[in-house]
């Protein structure tokens, strides 16, 4: 099964993606992660105004198979959470790179992005390159 890995995003080895929008980073989980988890039934996210730290847990995603920590690929302040996931967590399964985004973070250190993988690096990490 081939996994969607859009170009232009940054990826963590823990299967989160980052899309940079100015000084703000939209974050979600990858197509690979949502496939591995199966049907997502609950997403626990931090509060707006809270902070997240590079490669530390910021929330939890629960599926019919397992619960898994979400690791932040950046450090910064949470400026938005996806309200749609509260009532429709399955959105993450349907559209992990679009409507299934999880949080938006105002970056504290843009240099952290250099520690993440590009699309080719992530595919290589998955063994699909």
C-alpha cells in the first residue's frame, strides 16, 4: 500500500507533518500514521495559548486499535486547534493533510524545521523510497 506523502511539508520520524504558513506551523499526523492507527475515535489537543515543545507529547489520538501520543515537531505557542476534530475525529482518517489538521503553532525557533525530514526523507524512513 502506497502512502500519501505530499512534497513541501516537513515530517517527523514519529509521523507528524508540519506545513509552514509564515511564522505559524500547521501540524497533523501523516497518512501512514492514520492508516496504522485505524479508525480514529478521539483526539485530545492542548488548549489555545498553551505551549508545545520540540519532540515532546502535545496530545493523544485514540483509535479503535490503540491510543498514541502526538509529538510536536516544533516548539512554540498554540494559536489554534481544529474544532472540527471534537465532533468528527474521523476527519483525520479522511483528510490527514487538509481538514484533519490538529493544531497551529506560532514558531519559537524556525531552525527546528531543519531537524525534520522532507518528503523524500520521510518516504525513506518508511522504507518506501
